[in-house]
């Protein structure tokens, strides 16, 4: 006979089994948390090394900029080419001139910089002009002006037609022969 306070064997087995599963889950969670922490620490270390590299690069760029700024401030501006005060005519092309002053040779980076700046400026100006020319206000104004011009020309043709008809009718009344 069993007592009412006795724990059935199945319930005891289930409790032990639950504790084993719970212990396994806790161990698995601890291991995955360690891996996640290790991965996070690796990412932080990589970010710190990247930040250090960027700081070094930034300080190098600052040094270069300071050097360029001081070089620009101390550099004396020299004219690119010396031009004499004589006026030239197109007919003077065949005549001999004095010794010519060669143009200053630019270093490649400076030449590329000047070329790109001019190209960018021309492109920006063209884009601004097109944007302005194709804007709705300008298109509307052109449409309005075209309608006005069409109305004006129709009115002018109507006036000319009336004048021609009056002239023709007056000639018919006066008996003048109308030639075709």
C-alpha cells in the first residue's frame, strides 16, 4: 500500500530529467555567451586598431596641409608668361619678333587640377543653364509667347486679307479689270 504522501516514481524521473535538461541548457547558454563576448571583444579590438590607424592618417594629413599652407603663404607669385606692351596685328604673324619667352611648365598634378577645375566649372555652368532653360517657368513663358505670336500673326493675316478684299471689291466697283 502506498501512502498519499509518496512521490510516484514517474514524477521523480521527470524531475531529474528536467534538471538534467535545464543544466544542459544553462551550460549551452554560458558557452554561446562566452563566444558572443569573445566575438564582440575581437570587433572592439579591430575597431580600436582602425581608429588608431585613422588617427595616424589624419595627423599625417594635417601635417601635409600645414606644410602646404605655409608653402603657399611664403611662395611669391610669379606671372605665368611675360607679355610685352606691343600691340599685334594679324598681319604681323610673318614678321620676326624678338626672343620669345617660353611658357612655364606646370607639374602634372597641378595641370590635372587646373584642367579638372575648368571642366567641372564648364559642366556645372552648362547644367545650370539647361536646368534654367528647362524649368517649368521658362517653358510656360515660351508657350505663352508662342501663343501670343500665333494670335498676332493670325490677326495680321486677317487684317491683310480684309485690306486685299476691300481693294479687290473697290476695283470691281470702279470697273478696273482685275488680273489674275
